[in-house]
């Protein structure tokens, strides 16, 4: 095992560098790749540290529950030697799976983020009076890394997530990492967890950046301290239907956002607020909920975690961005791809009545990619849109988008960032 030289609290000592699995240290690791598949033992002994950590990692504090490391971005991801279980990449779903490292960076109110560092993945300590816990002062992002056939790794438009986080931070009175800091932190975290990126075509590594008011407050006010954190998890399809069409129900009672509210930013509170409607819909067998605007109860907004598009006579329409729906990066990309393919795309008010006449309906999002909608139920009426699979237009858009995301096209529109 590798050992790190510790400089902590004024004494020097060698400590073993372990990745943390949740709060407790363990000497066993999950090993996702197939070279151990035929191992006679399901619980292999560790022969090396999880990443061949170079000397640029220095542990500066070790306790039973904590192990921090600083990094200068130079580390090897040659990690093929040990494991506890394997992931069956053919069965991977969209669930959380712990990986080796997370990234953390702090900042005080009015200050700048600095000294970001990788640390073993594990629980974090938060003051019970933290603004994020008491007042929901928090944002999150979501993006994906794909593994290409040639072994390189691609990120899809990470700077767009950075910009969206900065816009959200402004709305939530939080400081935010610069676009460059955000993108570099994402790259560092992905490379440190490279072994968890599914093989080409089997899924992706979902990247979850968080921005939280972690400083303690009691009276309602912005937190005195902020934490930017990134963790990752290998994922497969978001909906259990896979790329098969999903079935939505239009929500009449609950609303996701209000004009002047926070619907247009990715704040954590937006998501807790829709759990109720989503669980009721799922209990009735629907895949998810389609929200209407809260003023007229008439215009389409979006689904719990994706944007919505309708196609009628080869014209593609989607609700316009005006503060109550999330400006999806996949939405933006699909609009650009569709226009480049010659489709007319309209961003406008789309009424619920238009669902009756639509030829195709589909949803877009980082997690769902492009998901065809098979049916939408509105006030007990069910409208169907070819429940067998993609429609002609959505299939074309799906193929173009995923080819770009997975680096299968010559012209990547400058949308992908390659890591190797
Ligand atoms: N709407 C909501 C409410 C979302 O949470 C998401 C996921 N981020 C989207 C739309 C799609 O956005 P993106 O394409 O950037 O993932």
C-alpha cells in the first residue's frame, strides 16, 4: 500500500492513504472493471492504493472519520488491482454509487473560492445551523462524462453548467467558483475517478457539483461560509423505461415554480417541492409529472427534471425561458442541433391543448438525454404518441445529440472537452 507523509498539527508521521467509503474507513474497494470477473474470491485483497497517488497528494489530516488530501491535478489513474464487488455494466441504473474521490473548495461570504482539493469520498461534517440545512441556501448541477472507444473521456459543455451555477448563485446570494475553476474541478474529479466511468455505450459518469451555504446562521441571512463540492457516480438510464417512451401525467394541483420565484435556477428547494406530485404520479404508474404554469394553469412548463418539446408538422416547439423553467443545457443543445438539421424551432408559450394534436413529444435533460414520450394524461384523457419508440424527428435528434456527446462526429461543435 502507498503511504503518504503527513504534516499535521506539527508532527510528522507516515499514514496510509485510504479512500473513505462513507464515514468509515475500509480496506476494501469496489472494483468496476472486468479483469477481476473470474477471480475466485469475491472479496479481493488490496494490493495497491485505489489510485496510484503521486507525491503531489499529501494527507494533512487523518482520523477515523476523515482523510483529506491535497492535489495538484497530477495523479495516475492506474487502478486496476483491487476490488470488493464488480458492477454489472449491462445492468447499471440511475442510482447513487460511491466512488473514490470527491472535490471540495471553500469560500467565505464576500470572498473568492480557492485551494480546491480532492479528498477521499465520504460523509462531510456540516454545522447544524448551516444555511443550506435551515434555509435551503444551496444549488446543484448535473453533467456527464463519457468514455470513448479510444479510451479518451469526454465532458459535454461543462462551461454551460458553470455559467448556470453562477447565475443561480447570484439569485441565491452565494459566491460561486469561476467558470475556469468549475471546469478544472470537474476535470480533476473525473480523472481521479476514471475507473468508475462505464465502458463505451454502457452508461456515463454522472457528475454532481454542489454549492452550499455551510456557514452557521440563525437569523435569516446569507451564510458566512460556502462549500463547493463535486462527487460522481456511474449511471445508466434515468427512466426505468430506458429509451422506451415514458408516460407523463399533467399536474393540475401542484406547481413547480412561480413568476419571480426560483424555478429558473437549480436550487435544491425546487426539487423537494415536487417530490409529492412525483410520488403520487409514480404510485399511479406514470413515469413523471408535466407541470403547467401557475398563473393560467394552461401553458406547459417542464417535467420534474427535464424540459419538454412537442413536434407538429415538423415544427418543433418548446416553452420559452422566462424564469419559471430551468434553462436546460440539453434543451439549448437540441434547439441548436435541430436548427442545424433544418428544422424550424419555436420557443414560445405552448398550451396544454396542443398536446392533443402533437405528432411527437419528447423530454430533454442531462440525466434523461432525449426521452420519447409515449403518452400524456391530462384530466383523465390520455393522448398517445407512438408508444413503440422514438418518433421520426426525435430519433433524428437523439442520434445527432448522442453522436456529439460520445465524440462520434467529426464536427463536435466545440461542445465536448476531451480528457485522457
Ligand atoms: N428542468 C429541470 C427542472 C431539471 O432539473 C433539469 C436537469 N438539470 C432540466 C430541466 C434539464 O437540464 P439539463 O439539460 O441542463 O440537464
